C-alpha cells in the first residue's frame, strides 16, 4: 500500500533519531511491499531560524495532507535560557496539536525485562509494569488564557475543560482498557480544582457504558507517589494535559530510560507520532542519542495505519536489540558496550529485513 508520511525532524537530536525511524520504515516498506512517500517539513527552533515562525504554514499544509506525521523533537537552549522570548519553538508543536485536533496522546510505559537493572527503581517494584497513559493534549492550562499584568508583577494561566473535550478522550481510554487489563485510573486534583471535578463527573457517567472496565480515581500528588511505589497497579491512566505531561516523564524512569518512550497523538483526521523525550541539545550531532523511542513511534504509526504485522516486526527488532545489548549508552549493558545512534538504527533495519527472509 501507499502512504504519505510527513516527517518533521525538528531540533537537537530530532533529525538523527528520526533518520533511524525512517530506516526502520524503509525496511518495512521493502519487506512488506509498501510505498512510504516522505514529505519533510520544518518546525521548532530551526523553523524560527529560517522563517521566523515555529510552525510555517507550509508545514501545517504538508501535515494536513499526510496519512500520518513522524516528529522528532523540539527545543533549543537559546530559548530555554531565555524564558521571556515571545516566539518559542514549543509554540510550533502546541499549535500543530491544536490545529490538527490531536487531542488524545497515548504514552505506553513498559518495563522491558532486559532493562530492569537500568532503572533506579527496584526490580520487584517495576517488573511486569505495563501502563498506557492517555493524556488530553489540546485543552487545559496549556491552551488557556495567558496574561501578564502591565507592571509584570502578576501572571495568569487559565485552565478550562468542556464535557466534550473530556468525553472524547475518555471513550478512547475505556476502549483501550477493554483490550488490556480492563482498568482505568483517572488522575486529577478533584479536591481542589473545578476542572477536575468536571472530569470526575463526566468520566463516571461514561464509565457506566463500559461495564467490563473498572474505574478508579487518584489525586495527582498521590498518583505521582504510586507511580514509583507500585506502578503495576496501573493499566490505563486517563488524565488532563499538564498532569499527563508530568506523570509520563516520571513513568519513563520505570523503563530505564526516557529514550525508550514513544507516543501517539490522535485526532479525528490526523495522527502524529513522536518520542516523549526532548531535543537533548547536549547530544546533538554526536550519534549517541537513543533512537528507540523514535523507532517505536514509527511502530505506533504503522499500527495506526492498520499495518499490525509491520508494527510488530519493528517491535520484535527493538526487543532483539535489547536482548543482544545493541543499545546506546543511556541503556548500555553489563559489558559496558554501547552502540551509536546510527548503529542501533542499522541493526533494527537489518533485523526487520532478515526476519522476513527467514520466515
Ligand atoms: C511533551 C513536551 C511538550 C509538552 C513541550 C515541548 C511543549 O514536554 O510533549 O511532553 O509539554 O507537551
Ligand atoms: Mn513533556
């Protein structure tokens, strides 16, 4: 089959990890007889440098016309060190999410057996962890009214949620739970926030339609603690934008490295796939960054396109690289061997091609 994939490498390590994901996709295309037509586009600090705009219209148009979007990373120290800059790389990603209506962000967190020792958490706590975090992505405080008083002494960020915004992601979270261990945990701050109370009310109502799925509630402060005390209690976590941002970075510790966490951001018409890690500017161009999160994002992209077998081929190749210890330095094995970004990407692509040969 033929698909158009918008590729936005972005900033920092984005281009190098995205290249490895493309190698994996190319191996899939060759092996399974598909055509992936890549349309490269710019977003983030590199787009500001060239066009003054973190999300050029051309990028938006390319994304709108594609079957799926593969995105690398965004951000640059020159903006991180200057929080008052009014044009910022992150605005590109936030606007893209909003314009394309990518309201449902799914971040799977798994403890791979081969990497248990890489996590600072104890084996007995994390072994067997398998969580899907459903983070609402186009509402809440990220997109509320922002104000700074004229004398710059008072700042304001508004947070709002509508029943409709809550409902659409809630249905997706419950449907996912039906195919998993049938439990949804709503993470909120309903003891303090009005928006959280609306989340509880709406989710409780919707839960009645999914009788095979159990629903639990956790305040976000407690959830942050439970995530490292007993992560195995979680199946699907459903939460709003800001809480999901924070909880998912915390959860990445379970996997042994943030360099492993992939994500999908789904809307009614578009879908974007990206690693949850940032642009890691210290590693830019050094061929040391972990490409697995980007490669696993490509697997999620294939799954979204209905190419299940192909997605599994990528996942098997990733597992194999972990078993053999062909990994970057953030998750290096006991023998202290570490491979470069591109070597890991080559291994994954070769393994995908050869797996099929041996079938
Ligand atoms: C993420 C990132 C973004 C977010 C930033 C880059 C705007 O941290 O995707 O988790 O906060 O959503
Ligand atoms: Mn984040």
